[in-house]
C-alpha cells in the first residue's frame, strides 16, 4: 500500500516504463535490416527481447561491460535465428542501433497525459541505467525533457541500479529524501528492490501482467498511477 501523503518526488525508469523500447527497437532494426538487405526482422525481434533483457540483467550486476552487451545481445540473437553474420557487421549494426534508436519516439499509452497531471502535484525525475547521450536524445526527441526536473543515469552516478549509490545520487541531486520519494519502473530487481532497499516506496510497471510475488504496488498502464497517487 502506497503511503502517498508523504510523497513529494516521483522517480521514473525510462526504457520499458515511459519510452516504449520494444516498439522503437523493432522500428530501428527494420530500418537497419532494410539498409543491409537482411531478412527476418520479425523473427529477430522475437528472440532479441529476452536475450536483451538477460544481457541488461548481467550488465546491472556488473558482470559485463556496455560494449560486450551491445555486441553479445546481437550475436546471440543472430545465432538463435541461425543467421550467419560476421563480427564487423555485428559491430556496425550495434553502432547503427544506438545511433538510430532515438529517432523513434513512441512512448507507452497515456504517458504524456499521466505526466501532465502528475507534474502539478509532484516533482518528477528519471533514474536510468542507459547511457547519458542516448537517454538524453530519447527524452528530447520524444518531447519528455520538460516533465523532469533531474535526470540521473549510471554514467553520472558511477553505479547502476539496483546499487544504492545511484538512488542516493538521484535523491541528492533532486534535493529530497528517500521517505518522500517513489520509484516507478518495470524491473523488479533494478527498480523496485533497488528503491525499496534505500527506503523509497516503489510501484512496479507490470506491463505483461506477470505474477506479483512480492506484494508491491503495481500498474499495467501508466494512467493507473493516477488512481494510486
């Protein structure tokens, strides 16, 4: 149960919470595959999502570097669909994907309307493990920047969610306290547990209606935040 009376600041994850990473990724890969005259983008995307999620979990645990994430998730996906492609092409696609992804700016349904209401009652912020320059472009191109008073990413903080340091950095930057703050994100470990472990409240953005085994507050659509807050 959210104790909303004491909340002054809302912290959002970006990818998979506000920014529709899966839809924008599919559009980006479609453009790259067309340019390179590759087939099978739909099959590629079906395998890419779970592989990408797995790599991000390893990245958040400091097990792999960002460069290895960008290469490995593509190599494993092409292997999964049995497409033979050399490393030079994989590195090219990795760079093209990062460069072109912010050109696609789909957000989840209700994002703008929900943020418009929430900004009147709370101070809004971003905490993301994504790289500084890419996340900045996503926010700018999707017309989201104006909603958020601070943006904390793992490059600035020096650690990644769920490490307490990134949340503490965000709270310090926002000039607020954990007990007055609420985190909204899609990742149970990085976003929810990470926030709870530093004394923040949390809401799980459970888009795919997975089983909620920890009893934390959840929403399946962003506008449901208005019912909680």
